[in-house]
C-alpha cells in the first residue's frame, strides 16, 4: 500500500463521508452508508428542515428503511472536514463547487465524483489546483470518478424511491486521461460501499467507463425529453427503439475516436438492462418537467467536441443535442415569466 494510501487510511479506522447533494443519488448512497454504520454528513438544501427533523426515508426494492437522525447541514461551513467528499450534484450546479467542496477537504482527502458525462474530474481537479495555488494546503487530494447505474427518484422531502440497480463503477482520475490502475484508496472506499450493500466494479480506465455510461445516458436521457417518454415507451415503440440503437452506435464511434473501444455486444447489454427496468422517468426528464437546467454540456457537448477534435462527426447525437438546447432554453424562459 502506498504511503499516501496509508496516510489516508490512518486518518481514522473508519472513513468519514460528506455528501454534497442529498438528492435521488446522493441521498440514496449516503443513507446506505450510514445504515451500514459509517459516519456520513449530508449537505441538504430545499428540504433541510424536514431532513433535520425527520431524517431520511428510502423506499427500496431491496427493502425500505428509515434513518431517524442524520447529520444534516444547510451551510457547508458548519460541516466537518471529511476523508471522502462525494460530489452528487447535477453538473449544472458545479459552479457551486469552489464554495461547497473546498471547505470540507482535509489533509489527503479523496473526492469521489458521482456525476454523468465527460470532463467532470478535470473540472474538479482544476478547482482544487486553483485552491492550492492560492496558498491553501490540502495535501494530495485524489480524485475518483464514479459511474452510477441506478434507478432512483426523490419523490418528497427526505423521501427517496429506489426502483432498480445501484452498482457503481469506480476509476481513478489521472491527467491526460491516462489509465489510473486500481488505487489503494479506491479499494478502501469500495470496501465501505460493498459493506453497505452497494455493488462496486473497479476500473483501471476511467475514460472508457465514462464513454460506456454515455451509451445509456445519451439516448435515454435525451429521447425521454424530446419524445416525452419513459424508458418503457422508448423500448416498446419500434421507431424509438431503432433510434435508441442508432444513437448507441454513434456513441461507440465517438468512443473509438478517442481510443476507447467498446465492444458491439455492450449495446445489447444496455438494451437488456433497460428492458428489465420498471417504467422509468429519467433524471433529465425530471429536470425538464421541473424546469431545471439540463445537463447538456457534460453529457452531450463534451462528447461531441471530443469526437469532433478527432475528425469524427456524430450527426444523430448532434441533432438530439440541438433539439434539447431549444427545449431547455424555451422551458426555462417560460419558467421565469
């Protein structure tokens, strides 16, 4: 085990976790970690008073449970510095990270980024680097990316409904998209998650893992908004299903352009997983229905730009992205009238 990992592990025998974004994803995973006996601190916004008084309730296919008391905060300045900071915000809120992430980092903390899309870890690394340049000493902050295969919705104050799945694919961020290997810190965190009943897969190639997640995110998130459809509707209509497959093939082309080879059979794997889901309203469709900004940069624009920089055009994905841009702008413009 490396000296950095030993320092990380010896800070405390039991790692402490901070959840930045107590929504459908962060609330679910944070609650599972606390249920397993780990110390977890939750940054809560809109339903802070309810969570502070009543805790969190997780309605789950794996068994419902309630946490009557949680460490809930509406102000990050009141949170303790933690060994692991879990970023579970939507990427549209990443402009908040300098204010809410940096105060909870301690010497040799690890940042676990549970967000969709490309270029996320680079954004977090740039924030941390600027913080160090300004004279703050936070040691060797390791950044780990997490790709969550989770069907979960927040359906009320402090109430999360878990419908299916839950596995997380973890990979270490390295500069210039180098392979990160399986870091000791990543294994320690994986052990904590697995003790909480959360399946973990460790990846030595984070960029490849992120492109594989886009095979699902681009067609289903995008089409659910444009076609006003659940995953079941997209799968049962032959026209939309064909479009799903065509978009998936384009994601594979984009991935190959940046030397991330995804086997063709992975498409059928994603289709089969989706067939087995309960009818699911995607996170992007929920954001659209609630008139919140859509995660278009991280999921669509960054992928299109990465492929285009290698001379590869992805016309169906670009068309879907342009439609989403129109709908997103009109939706949010109408929301403020």
